[in-house]
C-alpha cells in the first residue's frame, strides 16, 4: 500500500482528524482519483519562510503500477461533507457590519440581502438561509462557474508519495 505525505498549514491542520477521507490525484495520471484516509497528523511543526506546516499522512486504499516514490500529487482531505445544500462562490459574499451579505437581482436592480452561511471550502460557501434556489446572484465576475458536487476540503500540492 502507498502513503501520501503532505505538509498542511497550521490554520488547516487543526481541522484534520485521523480517519478522515481523502482523494489523491497523481500529476502523472490526472484522469484517476484514488481514495484514502488520514492515517497520521504529525505534532512537530516545520517552518519555512515564516509559514508553519505540519506533516499529514494519507494511506491510499488501492495501489497501481504507476505509483512511485517521490511522485507529485494533489491531495484533497475532506473535512466535512453535505449534500443537497445551496452553495455560492466565496466571491459572491460580502461582509457588512459583521453580517454576510449577497447581491441579488430583483426587478432589474441589484439589492443586498443578508444570508446565513455554513461550511466553506474550495472557494464555495454553503448558504443556510436568506436565499432560495434559483435566485439570481450578482458576483461581479463573468464566466466563472463553481464546480458541482465538490465537498469542502483542504487542498495541498506536494511531492511526497511513499510506500
């Protein structure tokens, strides 16, 4: 079995626990997603350019002939997952007076409305209340679409696959 080791920044490592599910994509084989689980979270920090990181190891569930020591990969650790929720790009949310606000289009005019947000990740935010599905939201960004069906996660790029 293969292990993938990554260094995760101190803000994100506190969200990671043993057994959390993960996805691994080798840069040499980007068309295949491997699953795994967090098998260790190191306690000893590494500091580089004033950035504090901690080692996290993921045990990959399956092996393949194209895995090799030292290969580069993307690692996605799923810290929380919800289904059938309303999501928006983080760019659509603004803060006003400590409240989360979203611009919506009503009668041809942009109007700020308060929303209650939930979990965040991958540039997306869960909207718990304040909006209904189908409401037109003004983000100010053209041509940007949010990836569908992706759970909030911590993403790190690293060299560090080992057996």
